[in-house]
């Protein structure tokens, strides 16, 4: 009996360690393969080089870094205000009957596969932008709209739950002092929910920067420095997915180097996230 | 009337109210638009040809991809669910709150959850397809997805286990049951709805995944014949149809089926969540 108990305890422990092992192995594979490639190209040349021409051994991923940052920023600019105000509506204004319909819809939005988003954007948003700007329609603006929609559920659900967690005394106190409903929300409830809202924003930055398949379809994928809001760009993620299939040798290692840079971005975002969450717990 | 007067006195409050209304409308309208657009464009394009047993470039059948999606989903769950549940059991039942190991495991699962799927795909490609020499194969895709859904299952199971009242454990110990018996006969059964909702979340992620699969399970459009044969899931199938650019109509039809799958999975998970609320 005792033996069985102990045996199972170690089996449980072993399983718990698998996730540690997974992170270690993934990091090892990506860094061991990618870092030497970055070293070979030269770290400055790799990160700040503006030419990506694998055929002539030029591996500069600066355009991709800039593109990733641009589309993520665009997604935040579009997604955060809409998401936050929707969350305020859901938490403070929405009648129960409407809520029962809208909330599941938003949950559904969260689980729509990214290819479906990409497809939708390709056949609906791209032609509209094409007509409005007389360009190819694929580029920073379209990608930002796409990612802005994709991060909505994350922003809405985190913001809504943190707004609901604010004690109602704050809101009632402000009302009692004669502030209008909107003023009470904006000046007392939202500031009190700030760190929860921030953690939602950081989560969606992670999602936007890591999104791949939908972005590949609508970003245009030119590996050059963007010069306007409608110019086609290639993000870090799409660089990997587009060329990994046929890349060999140095080219493949440079792509893994791209993943290293992406990984570092994600780790930074994770650190920000846990800092915000820890601050909230205090 | 008094409301109107207040708003006349405070124009900014009124503007804010209007903005809140507009934003809520935009959110709901875009969701409905996406769903109805896909459904209206897709349903007329559904045909019997699309569900033939074998794929060729004439019928562009999605049935093999549906089978592959089912294989990959089951394969992934078969490995990930026991590991995930056991990890959560260890974290909740065997460690003290705030122990070092728990912290390390929590940090690593959070990291794992934040890694973009393309990085998982790249890892799977380097580790399983190239280093282990399996080539594009079902098993490479399954193992990659196991790593990807593990954090989801661990976290939801953990929450479900924490929600089991301590009186259950004490009661079981009081009747003379050992720890193992308590876990398997008392704790896990009462945590089942919570665990189930985690599993369903994981299924949703597997069905929707494409970036992690394209370089691990590959893109062969026919039903897989074994663990080492390459196969595309429905999401990858949709992506391939779009990049080939010749099959827009079939792509619409595929998107509808994919969306339908997601809606069903979502509905089941809502149902499970309601059951938890009752327990």
C-alpha cells in the first residue's frame, strides 16, 4: 500500500516536471540553433540590418522587427479603446437580457481559428482598403484592423472582470458626490481597475505579436522597410512561416535567429505581465 | 427629462455615453458580420463532392482533413490530459502553498502558455521532424500540440481541484482512505466538470491551430494511414486552399464547417461551465 502511494507520488511529480522540461528543451533548441547564426551574421547586422536577401547571404531582420512593432501598436490603438468601452458597457450599462446574448458571442470570437479571421479579412477588409487607398490593400493598416479585432475578446474579458471587481462603494460614493454616471466610471472605477486592464493589454500584445497565419494572409509580406501606413510588411512570425519550408543551411539558422528575437520579445512581455499582476496582488 | 438636463450640463459625459454605445455596437456588429458573412458565403458552396472519402484536385474534399483533425485531437488529448491532470494533482494535493517547486512550475507553465504557436511549430520541426528524423508526420504534430495545450489543461484542472472543499478530503481521510484513494475516488470525480471544461478549451485550440502544425504534421491532403504519415487538419486545409488561390468557393465551405465545429465546441464548454456553477 505504502509503496503504491509513494510510486504514484513520484509519477505525479514526474508529470509536473514535464512542463519545466518542455520550456527548457524548447529554449535550448531555439537558442542553440539560433544564437550561433545571429553571432555569425553579427548581432548588430542581424538586428539592425535592413536587407533580407537569403540568396546573397544578407540577413537583416530590422524591417520585420519594425513591422511587428507597427502592427502590434496598430492593433492596440484600434483594439484597446473599443474593447475597454465595450467592457464598460457590459459591466455598467448592459441589461441582463442583452448580456446573456452578447457575452457568449464574445467568447465565441475568442475561439474562432486565426485562419478564419485571416480569410475573412482577406475577402472583406482587403478589398475595402484597396478601393479607399488605391494600393494593394495588404499592409500595416489591414493587419492592424485584423489584429485589433482578434485581441478584442482578451481585452474585453479582462477589463470587464477587473471593472466588476472594483467595490461598488467607489462608484456609489462618486455618484453621491454629484458626479454623472460616466464621470464616476471614468474617474473612480476605471482608475481602480487599472492594473487588471493593463494586464489584459499586455496579454493581447503577446497575442498580436505572436499571431502568424492570419497575418501572413493580409500583411503583404514584403521584407522591406515600410514607408507608409498602407505599405506591405512582413512580421517576424510571417518571416518564419513563409521560408521555413524550403530553407536550408545558413538561411534556416537565420530563421531560427528570427524566432530567438521573437522569443526575447515574448519573454519581455511575460515579465511585464507578471510585474503588473504582482503589483495588483499587493 | 432630468437625465437629459444633466447631460446638457455635462456634454463630456454625454459624448462618453455615445462613445460607449458606439464601441459596444462595433464589437457586436463585427462578431455578427464575421459569422453571417462566412455562413452566407459558405453554405451555398457546400456540396457532396467536398465530402468524398479521398482528396483529389478535382473534388478538393475536406473529409480526409476532418478525419485527420479528429486523429490529431484524440492523439493530443490522450497524452496531454493525463500529464496535465497529474501535474495539477501534484501541485494542489502534494505541495504546500508557496513552495519553490510550485513557483517554478507556475512560471514555466505561464511561459509555455505565452509562447506563440509558430515557435512551437519551429521547435517541433527542429526536434521531431529533423533531429528525430520522423519527417512531416502525425506524431510530430501531436507531440507539438501536447506541449501547446498542456498549460491550459494544468491551469483549469488546478482551479477545479482547488474548488473541491477541504471537507471532502477530511471526510475521506476520516473514513480511513489513503491519499491516493481520496484523490481518485473523491477529489477527481468531484472536479470532473472543471477538468472537462479545460479539455474542451484544449480541443478548441487544437482544432483552430495551423501555425504549429504546418511544419510538423505537414500538408498532405489525404487521410493519414499511420502515425508517421503526414496529414493536414481542417485549419491547415483552409490555409492551403487560400494560398493555392484556386479554390475560393471551397475555402468558403471549409470555413463554414470549421466555424460550425468551433461553435459546437463552444456550446459544449458553456454547458460544462454551467454544470460547474451548479456543483
